[in-house]
C-alpha cells in the first residue's frame, strides 16, 4: 500500500550549484509534517514543479525528482494564468477569505481549473493502485477527489483544506458551487483547521446539494464522507532548537543592530490582502502618533514575502505597502531611528529563526487566515526568552493560542491598545503565557497532525469499504 500526496506545489527548492540545477526538498511546514508521517508503505508526492520546463528538459527533471520521491506535473503559461492566477487565486481564494469584491468569475478560468485537475488526475493514476491512500491538499485541487474516485473506487482518499471554508451565504455566490462540492465529496475524509470551517462546509453541502448530513458526515448512496477538524501544528523541535546555532546567532546580532536599543515589533507574511498588512501599518502609524513617548523606543521589522504578484490586486497592494511604509518613515524617522525596517523578499529558515528570536512582540493580524503558522513558529523559537504574541481573532490559530493578546484586526484602536499592553507586560507575565502555549505546541506538532489525519482516514475507508460490500 502506497501513500500518494498531491498538492499544487511540490516541496522542492531549486538551487544553482556550479552552474547546474540542484533540487532539494524544502523544509516548509507541510513537507516536514509529511516527512514524519508514519505509513506502512512508500510515500510519493505529486505536484507542480513551480517553474517552466521545455519538453526536452522534462524527462531529465522527472528522473531527478523521482529519486526524492517526487513526481512533477508541468503546467503551461495558459494554465498558470487561468488555473493558478485565475480560478485558484482570483476566484476561490478571495471567496474563501470573504473578499467578494476581489473575486473574478470567468469561464476561461473555470475551464482551465477543470483541465488542470484532470491533468493531475491523469498523472496520479500512473502511480495509484487500488488499496493505496491518497492525500490531496488545498483549494487548487477541489475537483480531484471526485475525479480519482470515478477512476479508482477502491482507493482511500483524504482531502485537507488549508484555508478558511466560508459560510453558505458566501459560498453560494460561486457559479460552480455544485461541481466543486461534488468534487470534494469524492473523498472519504475532508479535513479543516477549525471546527467553524467544518460546520460551514456541512451546512453548505446540505443547502446547495440537499444531501443527508449528520454532525460530522455527509451520507451518500454507498458510503459516508467524514468531515473533521485537524488544527495543523508546526515542527516544534526544529524552531525551538534553532536559535542557539552560530549562524542564527550571527544573523540575530545583525538584525538586532537595525533596531538599536528599541523594542522590536515583528510582522512577517506573504504579500496578501487577507493578511491585513495595510490596517496593521495604519494601526502602527496611529500608535506612534498617539503615543509619542514610544518614538525611538519601538521599531517594526516588516517582512513581506513576494507572492502572486502577477495578479493585479497583489501588485496594487505592494504599491500601497511601499507608499505607507515610506509615509510612516517620512513622518517619524530621526537621525538615529527608522520606525519601520521593511524587507520585500523571502527570508531563509535561519534568517527567520533569527528574527523570531530577537522580536519582543509578534504582530499577527490577518483579516482572515485558515491557520497562520507564523504565530506558532514565533512562540516555539522564543525558547525561554520573553516575547509577546498579538494575534487576530480571525486566524485559525487563535483557537489554539488562548494566552496570546487577541485583537479584532479591523479595530485600529484595539491594536494600539494591544501594543501598549504588550510593551508594559513584565518578563514574568510574558514567560508564563509563552510556557503554556509552548507546551501545547510541542504536544500538538505537525507530525501529530499528519498522523491523526491519516489514522482517521484509514478507519473511515475501512468502514466505507465494508458498507460497499453489504
Ligand atoms: C497558502 C495556501 C497554499 C499555498 C501558499 C503559497 O498557504 O494555502 O496552498 O501554496 O499559500 O501560495 P502560492 O500561491 O505561492 O502557492
């Protein structure tokens, strides 16, 4: 029995070494979680390799990746435009994050989304055999469970949705709502980060498709689809153990020098409107205006990781962030101090660990976020040093991190108050709150998340096969 993981992107980073391309498995959250997944047979991972390869190179790339247990799917520029930037990131992403005004509905996007899900299905069928377990990840592949089920009914299929699932009143707006829901119901188990998303999904299935639903199940003719919540954790030991490494300490010292003696407020996100970057900057600007005693005493390090910048809304957001950072620095900077140090690039793992370890406050204020692993990584990397997490109540992670200072990301005044509160907390208060959250993160790590999901998938599949035999 094999376990086949399918996600839009493969977990590889391409590095140039002596003029040659080298492929390395990335240490991203999902990749490390799935590395520690205990399954009886081999593990394979299918996904988009993330770069354009001319047909002549493809055989070579396939052979190289196969050695890492990875199977590439190659997308054309048209797929990238219509399936990835289009239906995935201009239709489903804004819909699931409650940004209807950013949602575009376009039949070319939909056609391409169906075509690419079909392409993934064809590639997957080259590896999958009856009795295998398939674990599909995220909104880019919502039709795939149904497609695989139609071709191979005796396969065990799990799907995990890494972003919010919106309420019925939002989801009903999607022209292809029925097709998407039927696609998902090809799975035996559908997982969400938090209970609310799971509840929204079940009520949407009931109201859109009129199917029989129970508290955690959708009943089909010959099987039942289990719906459950599995809050994703992080590789706790990796983040907890890293801040002592010499490389990390050296980087931490360099970054610390940027802020002098002031307290560091950290903001780290992919470029995305759902992350609340503009309201966060506005709240920080009004904090500096209303509390002049903190000027030169607080510095924000803001890291924005480039993402989807070919999509107009993302490009426009980047311009607005550049302008706002410029305006804040222009208004408040002194000869000795810059209120915001802004990086628009990807930080590697050591740099990220370094910046987590020196940050006095992590300001994590998404408007909507499926989970938010940055909040969890920050807490793990603090080890026994003090630190405060200010966390949006709209992030899935808020359900797990009840010792954080919770804020409504739309309420600028509340964010200002939270900053004040964090700056005034004693070291003892900070360490007490950290210790409680660290204990729970160490226990509910990403390996538990992956193994819990797969354990439940095995049980549900057994039961479904049994129902089918009767
Ligand atoms: C979110 C999604 C992932 C996606 C990631 C990066 O976390 O849930 O599925 O891979 O963003 O976005 P990108 O568009 O670069 O793959």
